[in-house]
């Protein structure tokens, strides 16, 4: 009985995630637009200003960072669907159905993570084929991308639980995403930052994601392992907090 | 079934913070009954419905649906209820068929059953030709039809409809009413809310009148009309002089007049003692320079009963800030 219940719960989550992603991919424009931003960032920053030759060591630094950043944008974007669902009333449809609130949260989290992974992979393929950056161990890269996407989704769920309407959620998510983008070690190494900033950087999951992706390339497995652990901790805690915020709203 | 009643609500109460939206409401909907909750905007109808459907946690009181307590077995309750919300809340970016597929999946229907039921409801509501179009391109009437179809996909024994005809043109509204009657005749219990008195009168077997969060009357439309006992209605059409609204104020002061309001462009006077009231009212109108074009004594309507009970008309009442807040709170999705 218990396993059956768990099974139903999981299938419900998958249906919810599937339905979510189906909508996102239905509007192709939406997907293309959301990928244009990281692509644009990748191309602009791929020129080392003042240096005529493409700098492979800098590209090796930049591309993993961009991949991590894209995972962040992709997954947080997808979790914003919760706020839209709320404001359009479609969330009521799921609430009125015999689906547990845990299934809803897991489903929404899965959708966000999948979106993050897919967007990151697109950038990874474009980046590695255009700039000749090789990621060495693709399975580790995948692992990090998945973990990172889950931890970003957790953050997205918290935001969409706190926000009362889409505009507020957009504002809140940008408030988090942009500082994270510049402080998360995507474009500038954390070690080169002036004093209080590295502490802030160390509090952001993106920092660990970018660091881990670079560590995979330089085969520094100790760092990969450490960062992966931090990301798991991040994922678990944000998802717990995120579900709490959502749960509180749902069953009040 | 453990109880004969489809829905049993007792002492149901809901506070939004300090705002009292539903105040100790008790009523029951019998199996296979077509029951209506009638009340003005902000009366607490939507909040009540959401608590019955297990989407909102009551502050106090209990709801039992088909023998299951909503607070203990929400999923059992949800399985038995088909909810038609007042605004279409389908996924606009998806086609009608995909929308229905999703609903079918959430209610645990297998692939074959899903296909059969979806074909059936699409046929029933004349949406077959447009089944693969994105829902956002649908007309209002199609939206409403599809929301009803979506609520029927799991063949619920109880159908809960929030303002099923509001915002629809007359023709579509008539169609929706016919659908509701048919669904009830098929043996489904229907609980609907409405702020249209004539709709409640025409559709419902029993009506609960709800005002400011309280249930103030519950009976068949006929009995409610009879409840105006001794009260009779006078219909007056005044030709010229001051505007209709001012006539209301003037007539209201007359001796023997209990209530006065506008109904379809005519002034309607309710009185327990019509022989006393008629000359006074006529004199008053003459004194203020009005010419009576038409005057007649009529049977009390459901609206008369409503006004007698609530002391106010259901129409043209501007929404207060509090009502607006309640509306927002009861409709903003999760809570």
C-alpha cells in the first residue's frame, strides 16, 4: 500500500513536470529567447579585449562558467511557471485534483531541473564545438549540471512561493540571478575578487557549480567531490525550504 | 454510500486574517440534487466552494463529501468532485485534447479510458473539430464548455460549479444551463453558485441565500417566494420628473412601504399592507410632479424574497474594498 502510494505520487509528479515542460517547449520562441541571453554572453566575453589571438586558457575558464550560469537561468525561469499558474488560476486545476501537495512540489522541481539541464547542455555543445573547449569527463560534467540545476530550482521554488504575482517574482528572481551571475565566478575568478566579495561568492551555489565544472576539466577530483557535496546540501535545503513555503500557501 | 447527503457542511467558517469571509454556514446537498448558493459578490460563495473542494482550509467547521471528511481525506473528496471554476483556467498554451489528457492523468485514468472519455466529452460539447487547437484561441463559450468537459473527465458524482454562466452571452448561457440540467438528470449532484436570481429560480431545486458570509435562508424557490408571506409587490412606471433613483428615496419614506427597488426599469414596492400603501405612494409621486404611466400589483418574485431577507437588492451593488479583497483572497490560487 505504501509503495503503491509512493508510486502514484511519483507518477503524478512526472505528469505535472511533463505538463509544465510541454508548455515551455510549446512556445519555441520562449526557449530560443531564454537561450539567446547566455549565448550572447558567451560570444561577447569570448573576446579577450586587447588580445588578437583567441585565448584558449581563458575560454577554458569561461565556457564552464557560462554552462553553470545557463543552468541557473533555465531552471529558475522554469520555476516561475508556478507564479504564472497561480495568477492564471491553472494552479487551481491541480489543487482540485486528487494530487498530494508533495507531488506538486516534486513535479515542479523536476520540471525546473530538466529545463536547467537541457539549457546547460545546449550551451555546452555550442561552446565546446565552437571554441574547442573539451570537457574531458562528460559523465562528471553531467552530474554537476544536474546537481546545480536542482539547487537552482530550489531557489526558484522559494521565490515563487514568496511572490504574490508574476511581476514580483520576476523582480525577485532577477535580484538573485544577476548578482549571482557576476559573483558566481562565471566571468571573473572568485580568488581575484576584492575582500568581502569572495565571502558572498562562497554563499552562492553557482560558485560551486562553476568551480566544479572547471575542476572536472583540470581533473581535480577532490574539488569536484567537495563542490558536489555542497550542491547536494544546497539542493536538499532549498527544496525543503521551497516546499515549506509552497506547502504553507497550499494548505493554509 | 455512508450517508444520503452528497455534501454536508456544518458551521463552516473562514477568516482571511481578520477578515471574516464565511460565518458558520451549515447546509446539506442531497444526492442527485441541483442545489444553488445565491448571493451578491463578496458574499462568500467562492470561499465556501473552495473549502468544500478541499482547496482551502476552513478556520472552523466541517465539510463531509460523499461520507468523507474533507480535512481528513481530501483526495477521496477530490476524486468525487468535478469543479468548474468561474473563470476558465485551462492551459492556454496547450490544445483542448492535451488539456483533457492531463486532467485524465491526474485523476489516474488509464490510457484507453482516457481516450474514450475524452472523445466522449469532446463530442458532447461540440469541441471535436477544434480539439487540436490551442485553447488560448478559443472563444469564451468554448472555454466554458471545455472547463465543464474537463470537470467531467473522471465522471464525478458531484459537480461543483462557480458562477457557471457569468460573463457569457445570453445564447451560451442558455446552452450552459441546458447542460447543467442534463447533467443533473443523468443522476449527478450539482452544487452551483450564482448571483443571478432568475437563474437560481429556473435551475435549482433548492436555494441557499448567502449574504455577508452567512446563510440566511434555505428552501425551494417556491417556498422562498412564499416566505414573503403577506408581502405583496407593486410595480410602478413613472413617466417624467426626477430620475428613478430619487424616486426610490422618496417612496421609501412613504407609510406602509417595506422596501423599494428598481427591477427592469420599473419601481418595485414591497409592502405588507398594500391597500394602505398604494394611495400614499401615488400621492407622493403626484406631489413630486411625477406621472404614473403604469401601475400593477404582482406576485412576489424570488428577488422580492431576497430583498425581504437581506434588505438590499442583489444587483448594481458596487463592490466595497473589503469585497474586492475577499475576492482576491479567495481566487488567488494557492492558500
